């Protein structure tokens, strides 16, 4: 509720601008008429002045505009203008108490507006009928017409009329004491006004919030809302609503036992009703004043206002007018019933023709089916012969597919064996280093052992101890390099054993470092002239993640092999200043471990970037690649581990492969 109060204050500040905006539009129509001298423009100008400028501030001038506009629109046969001005005339008559004539004109307009599909006129007409029947306290019919008003505004997106439609429906529910329904429609009106920036009728909505507060017994809050509404209305000189708000303020003060304030605002309601020349407003205000004066013992004034109430009530609800309205309502109901009967008859006629058409279609279909049946028999014979041919072809295709799958398995196995060969060459190089150390230190240790014996025989204890210390250091180095060889062999066994798909917590820094070296030495084993600088940027805080070490090892081996191959190819054609580099970086981003493999090799042409992950696609010469490496890499990263692999490359400058693996 506090939000609504704040918004109300903001909207109050904007309302003075609204009146200016309306006048600006009228002024623009005036200038347009002076420029083009079109009668239709003048009719629109009369209608705009009557509806937007004079209706709440100067009803006499408004009625003059309506009369002139009607005469002109009929003379030039401008139907849209004529029906709009007829509806406005009905609204003015309604506000002056001429309910019979107002209802009659509106009933005449509705079928004509429907015929030319003038939705705005139709909306205004339904609204006026709702207002008329609300004055007559025929709330059932009033609600019916307001709901028709809502339906037209919603289907035609008349947001300005939508606010009015919801507001008027809320008002009639207030009149019958249905506060929940009233609040529902008032909230819809308020929401639509805010959403569409339509503040023309915001005073209605502020007043309705006050009425809800009265119904809940919160008279102080109600008075606050009514006062805010009055501020808006004084800026717009809206006598009708000023009378309503003053009367409701008077009622709220009466509930609070503040008779003087109640009397003050009741008089305000009476004066504004007189200025608006609306007998209903005068009657309601006079009734309020009669009650207040009677309660305070001022029976003279109570009598005066009671007579005023009776006079204005008779102008609205005399028996003759009631009979005329009943007759008009009956005739309109008859007209609508006849229209419904005509529509039903038209629908029945259309259904009859539709049934005839359907019957004709069925007959046609039966003939077609009969002909088709004969053709089907002929076709079945041909089909049987073709089926036999297809069956033969199918068996041949099945055999071809089987052969293709066998070939595919062989190619994948070939790719695996090629990777294994490269891995084995790297492992052999890695094992050779610790073995060399073991052999060298073993030979040195044997010589030291001979020297130790000699010194002991001579009795040189100090020299013997020094030789023993050297011997001990050699044995430690032999043990260290033996363990290194053992580690490499165990790693080889780990990666070469059958892949079960089981995921283990793995240090990706160690895995990357291991396969980077294995890949490098594997390629060096095949090409002794090959060399490249290996640069690593490993995140020391990189968390271990659950992966299949065998699968990710193969992924890394494929990426490293491709990177070394790319820089080696560029080395063959580049100048002496070219330095081959392969950089491996690890880090974490968005709960993922990121592995970036970058090379400054030949790069990938734009034309084939989208193809490199496809099976059997390769740029290597025949016999050097199967085209399955990156395809298998993609499957193991994306499908096997729920990760992703991206490629960034510029031809002639190098490539970046970025592998992302989730923590879980």
C-alpha cells in the first residue's frame, strides 16, 4: 500500500502536465485545420474538445461543440465522426439527467458503429449505457454493459479506455457492496495506468482506494486518498469528480463524528454538482446535507436541501421517464434477440451448406477410393516385384555396413596403436635417462668399493670413511633414479591397461607435464632433428578433479602431438628467426579446470575450422594420420566428461586448443 501512496504522489505531480498535453493535441488539430481546411479535421476538433476539454469543466461549451460537429459530419456524410459525436451527445445528456434521450441515442448508435466496425465508438457506447443503468440502480445491466466495454477495449488495445472500463466496473461493485470485486478491478485499472503511463483518469483510481479504505473502516487513510484526488481534479477543473470526492470526504468525516468538516465538504459537493449541471450529483449532495442538518437540529436548512433532493430526483426518476427507459430497454433487448436469431439462422444455413459440401466431398472421395483400389491392385504386383529387389539390395547394404563398421574399428585401433607407438617411444626415452644414471653410479660405486678395500687393508681409516660416504651418496642416487624408472613404468602400465571408464581424483598438472614430455620425446624418437621449446604455466593451487586418466591422457597426447606437428611443419619453411614453442597453461574458471594448449605453428585455415572435429578428416599426408584423433578427443571431453573444447586459430600464426573440465 505504501508503494501505491508514493506512486500516487508522483502521478499527482504529472497530472498538471496531462492537461497541457491534451490542450497541445487540440491546438495541433486547430493548426491542421487552418492549413488543410478539411471538414473531417474540423469534426475531429469538435469531438476532441467535447471529450477531452469541456466534458468536466464547461458542459455548455462541450454540448455546443457536439451540436456543431454533428451538423457538419451529417452534411459531409462523415459516419465515423457522426457516430462518435452522437455517443458524446448521449454522454452529455446522461450527465445532465437526460437518461431517456441518452439511452435512446446510444441504442441507435450501437448497430451502426458495429456495421462500420468503429470499435472506439462502440466502447464509448457500452460505457455510457453502463453509466446510465448505474444511475438508475439497475446494477445487473450496468455490469453487463461495463463487461462489454472491457471486452472491446481489451481486444482493440484501447489502453486509455481500459483504465476507464476497469474503474467504472469497480465503481458499480462499490455501489452494491462487493468490495473484493471492486478492489480487483480498481487494481487492474491502476496497474494498466502505470504500465501504459495513462494518468488521465488517475483521480478516479485514487478516489477508489479511498473508498476501499472507508469500507475497511480506515477513515484517516480514506481522507488522505480523497484529498489527493481533489488536488488532481482542481488542476483539471473536473466538477463531476470534485463533487464526488467532496461528498465522500463528507461521509468519511461523518463516520469520524467531525460534523463541521462533513458539512464543509458536503457543501463543496453540492456546489460542484451545480457547476456540472448534473442532477444526480446535486441530489446526492443534497441528501448528505439534509442528513447533516437534521443531525445538528437545523431543520430549516434540512428542509431546503430535502426539497432540492426531491426536485433533482424527480428529474432523474420520474414514473414517465422510468416507463420510457423500460420501453427503450425492452426494444433494445428485442433488437439484440432478433440479431441473435438472424445470426443463428445464418449459422444454420452455413451449417446446411457445409454439410452439403462435406457430403459432396465424401462422394468424391468414394469415387477416388474406388479408382484407387483398382490402381492399388496393379501397384501391389509391381510393389511385390520391387520389394524383392529391395530385399536383395538391403542384404547387400547390410553386408556393406558390416564391412564399414569392421573397417572403422580397424581404423580406430590403428589410431590407438599409433598413439601407443608414440607414447612408447617417449616412455623409452624417459626410462633411458634414469637407467643411464643407475649404470653410471653403479660402475663408480664398484670402483669406490675396490678403493675402500685397499684403504682398509692399509689401515687408513679416515680415507676409508670418506670413500664410504661417497659410496653411500652414490647408492642414494641409484635408489632415486631406480624409483624414477619404477614410477615411469607404473605410469605406463596405468595408461596402457584397459579403460574401465572409472573416474579418479587426478592432478591435472602432473598429467599434463607427463604427457607433454612423453609426446615430445615420442616425436623426437621419430625425427632426431625435431626440437621445440616447451613452456608451462601450471596453477599451483589447481584442485584435483575426477576424470578417467586413460581418456584424458589420450586427449592431452592428441593435442600435444598436433601442436608439435604444427610447429615442426612451420619450422621446415620458416626462416632462421623462428623459434618453435608449445605452451601449456592450467587454471580454474567458473568451477571448471581449464587446460590451454597453444602453439605458434602453421595454424588452421578458416575454411576447415568447422571440419577438424569430424571423424576421418585430416590435413596430414596419406599414411601419417587417420583423422580420428580430434574426433575421439572431442567425444572423450564432451560426451565422456561433460566438458567442452574450443579452438582459436589464425592461419600462419598458430592455434589455441582450450579444454574445460567440470569439477564434479
